[in-house]
C-alpha cells in the first residue's frame, strides 16, 4: 500500500508571521516513507519538485497551489494537492480585473472607429 497522507495544511510560520508553511504528516506502516517532495504553482505552471526533509516546508509567498508527493521504500506513491485560497482569489481576481479593463478599452476603441 502507498504511504498515507494523514495531515496536510497551510499554517503561519510561528517565527515569521509574514511567511507560511506546508505542515504535513505522512505515514507508511509497511516499508517506511522514503521521501516527500513538494512543488508549487505560483502562476500557471508548476515549479520544480523539491525535497521536503521536515514535517514543515517553507512556501513561496505567491504559491496558490501546492502538490505533495510521498514515496515509500517500495516505490509506492501517493499525492495530494492543497490550495492556498486567499492567494488564489487574489491572483484570479487581478486577472479578472485586467480582463474586464481590456474588454472595456476594446469597446471604447471600437466606438471611436465607427
């Protein structure tokens, strides 16, 4: 059986309130957890996989999606994605505002051409 992700959450860094950590607990009762890797999505594409050596991983402050993948000593894998909704809403809200502005500017330009 693959490792079990028992806990996965985004929490404030207790030493620096402006930073966030990915807090996790992974267990594998058969062969043991061999490695845990994390990658982040700050815009559209995913970043590179990085090894998470502790049960807390320091996040990029612009990451809105985080994928964690755990592998046991037999090569079995399990993965989970968690979303940082305040950052996601901020990014997509900004994108929506820019799209609306471009639409309005396009309509104004069309009227001037007529």
